[in-house]
């Protein structure tokens, strides 16, 4: 059974940092495109960041709104995917979700809340 479990969310002041983790079980994350999405209250879920499979070079890509502030990374041995979030802004407040894709498989975690507020 595949499970993705996010952790690391919480309350942080503007300008602060958080590191989210996504613990994967039941899959080899090196073979999956791993992504982070977020959903703010009253808004649609939006894509945040992607890291491709090892075969595809493990390349990272980011939404314009987070580029230069967020970093996605992966530890294949520990089956963990991270999202390092720096220079956080109030508009980063959302539930953050981990996603694993290898067509036709598409798995989601339950999300972790990030609140950026003074």
C-alpha cells in the first residue's frame, strides 16, 4: 500500500523558514516525479514545485511565486522528499500536499498546514 505523509508545517512569522517533509512508503521515489502543491482557503490547489525522476535527471522546477525562495529535494535512500521554504510571506499560507506520479499512478498525501503570520 502506497502512503505519502507530510510533516513540518506550522506557524511562522513573515520572513521565516520551514522545511516540509514527505515520507513515502510502498514506492521507490527515484522512479516517480515528486511534486508539492498547496491550497489556500477559498482557492484552488496550485502547483508549487517538481523534482523529476533520476532517469530524467532529477531536475527541479518551481512556480514563479516561489522561485528563488523554495527548494525541492529528495533523499532516495530515506524515501523522503523535502520542501525548504525561505523568506516566507503571508500569501504562502496554505495546506501543502505531496504528490507522486508515474503514469498511471498518481498518489497524494493528506497535507500539512503552513501559516505565515505575525
